[in-house]
C-alpha cells in the first residue's frame, strides 16, 4: 500500500513520502497561478479550480483570492458555493462541502492529525480525518474546523469559532470550543 493510499484510508502515513511531496508542489503551482489571476478573470479561476479540486457541482463557484489547500483532489464542493478571502483547506482526507454554502474570510479547515507525543510527531508520521459540511451552511469569518468534524445542514457557525466536535443540523453554534446556542 502506498503512503498516499494510507493517507486516503485514514491510516498513519509518512508525510515525507516523495510522491506526496511532489503532489504538494503541483498543487502549490496551480494555486500560485490561481492567486495571481486578475480579480475579474472568473473563467480562468474556475478553470484552475476545476482542474485542481476533486469535484465541483456547477459553475456557480466563487473563491476569493488568496486560496490555499494541500492537494485539492480530496475537496468536493456543492452548488452555488462562495468562499471569501484566505480560505485554507488542508485536505489530507476528504473535505465535502454541500450546496449553498457560504464561507467567511480567514476560515481554516483541517484534516491532518499529528501525535501529541513530540518524539512520535517528529517522525513526520501523521493521519487524517475527513470533514463534512452540509447544505445551506454559513461559516463566519476566522472559523477553524478541526479534523473529523461534521457540520449539519442549515447551520450557522459564528465568527471566530473553533469547531472541535460535530455540530447538528439546524443549529447556530459559536465559541471556542464551538457549541450550539440555539436551534433554528
């Protein structure tokens, strides 16, 4: 089993694997082109995103520059998606985003996991856990979503929140750690 296959299976893998490092470089080159495009070149941006991301449901996708991700190929985006400036997605595992989602500026979505033991962490072995964001979700500015989290449909995550656990559908959730404050 390759290190990439281990990564995608949620197993521990070697993050210094040459195949993975080469893919990171390819992705960074594509993102460099994306982020350097004129702000009004929406067709050019969509073309790069279609080649980079694993799935885009339609052409009604807008990601403001700059945008960063690790691989891109593990990211799936639904219909009518909008992300503001400085979206960061570390997609060592799948990141599935539903239809009609809005993401504020400076949002980070992480799937990579590292040991809390420094000796083990220094081996550069890690694992990844998927993130799922349902339909009709609004994620406020400067939110951080940690590995393994699912955010249910019709949910709003308040600005500055750190989402450490699943958030159920039809919720408004805020804080660090993010907690449901009301149901809608």
